[in-house]
């Protein structure tokens, strides 16, 4: 008679270990397996979070570790929430968030709608469109700085060619009025494919029979679009908006590589500003309070996201 | 004046016992918390009033903490 693998494993277990495990319940053994992961999560997620909240009530500076940190109460929060410069940073983030989401949803949905109409080479086009999303943000930021060069940049050349203006007469990343749009364009170029993929999944999940029934009822294509396509893709679109919203709220690498927050502080998003406060000015307590504010904002948005996700699942 | 006191009917008793429960249902509270979160984000990022920016965090915090609490309410 052959020995089963489980019996072989049991016989290979050292007697001392077997004696210890034999006395444990299934629940205890389950906890034994889960405990390392929980401990790791506590150590790298929960503990830093609690420590950040604690530091946000002090004037601790990490570059002066030997100096005693004083408890300052809510003063850090008060200073951040009455600071005009941080308010401007929030507005820059809002501009970036709003326009990237609007453009990505419009272009992403349009592309998905076109790709969904089966045509020759549609799979190839999907792959080509998705390519920017696969690149590293640092690489994208770097090569778009070349594209935006007034003298040799392709972007300036194309704009000059189409509008008849002098290509070297404007600098996308050097002018206060244009720099916020420069980062919007690059983020849209990079992340529209992501929105397109989500919309495509939504469009492909619509059963053909619904359209056939609408055809039988003599519904026009326009009516089918507004009463079938849009309502059925809406949850997917909503998810894409929330995904991009949360991601763009934390945007750092692409913008640092592209403009470094400049000119002046026109493209200084909250994450860049936070990094400056924490690791250039070394105001750790202040930066911790700033991080807590951003965390609560992202957490709040994420809560709504989870709720929306559950609604989509219920459908 | 004498007020006639009648015994509560079965339906009335049931309504009374479930009344507090009906107040703490998840749907509307969750919606309220979501609106507070949305309002907080709007106040945080609008370019018009500094006072709205100043009070945005407290609105956001109430909304977020409220959302965590009310998401444990019964359906």
C-alpha cells in the first residue's frame, strides 16, 4: 500500500514539533500562519502611521535627533491650514486632478468605443495605444522634457506647424501659464490607455442581446448609446475616475522629472511640496501634520471608492 | 380630565422597538458621510475662500471618521 504525501510529511515532522502542534486548535494553527504577515503589516504600515500622527503634534526635526521635541498641540495643523502657499499648492493639485481626469475620461472612453467596433488590426491598435502606460514615469518625464524644448522639441514644432506660431516663441515647461498644462498633457498621454482599458472591459461586458432588443424596438443608435451603453459603462467609468483621482493626488515622479515643481511653484503639487518640507527644510513635525491631512483626504476618497466598488459588485 | 390609556397593539410595540434601529441604517448615513468627504475635498482645493480651506480638514475628518463608523451600521 502506498503512503499518502500528507502521511509522509507527518512522519517527517520532528517529534518535538509534532508534540507541540498536536495540542493546538485549528484556529491557533491558522493564527500561527497569519501572524508573520500581520506583524509585518503592523511594522511597516500601522506603526509608521501612528508615529506620523504622534510626530504631527511636535516640532521634531529629523536632522536634529538629539534635540528634545516639544509638544505643540494643533499648531502644525493650524499653520498648514492658514498657509497661503500650501493653499496655492492644493489649487495646483486640483487643476492637475480635474483636467487630467476630464481629458482621460473623454479620450479614454472615445478610444474604447472605437476599439470596441471590431475592425481589421484593432488588437494591434490596442497594443500600440497601451504602450505609454507601460513606461516608467521617470523615462516619460525625461523624454517629454526633450519634446517640450522650444528649439528642438517635436511638440513645439507640431504646435508651430498647426497654428502658424513660432515654435521657439513659447516654452511649455518654462512659462507660468503653460507649465500646469504641460504636466496635464503628459499625464493624459501616459494614463489615458488605463482608462481606455477599463472602459473597454465595461463595453465588452454589455450583452449583444440588449442592443438586438433595442434594434427590434427601432431605437436609434444615438438612443442606444445614451440608454444602454452609457448607463452600463458608468460604473466602470466611475471606477476609472476614482483610480486616477487617488493616483494623481499622490503624483510625484512624473512632475518632478518634468518640471521639478517650477517655474516658481506653479506645478508644485502637494506631494512635491511635502517632500520639500520633510527632506529639504527638515521640518519633520510640520511635514507629518501635512502628511496626515493628505492621508485623511486620500483615505476619505478611498472609502467612497470602496463603496462604489461594492455597488458595482452588487450589479 | 381622565385620559383613557389603551394597551399598545402588537404593531405599535414592534414599531417602537425597531424605531431606534431605523434611524441608524447604513444607507443615508453613509451617503451623508460621503457628501461630507466630497465637500471637504472641494473646500480643500477651491481657489476662492481661505476660510473654506482652513475648515476643510475638520469637515474631511468628520466625514472620514463618520464613514468608518456608519459603515458598521445595519443595512
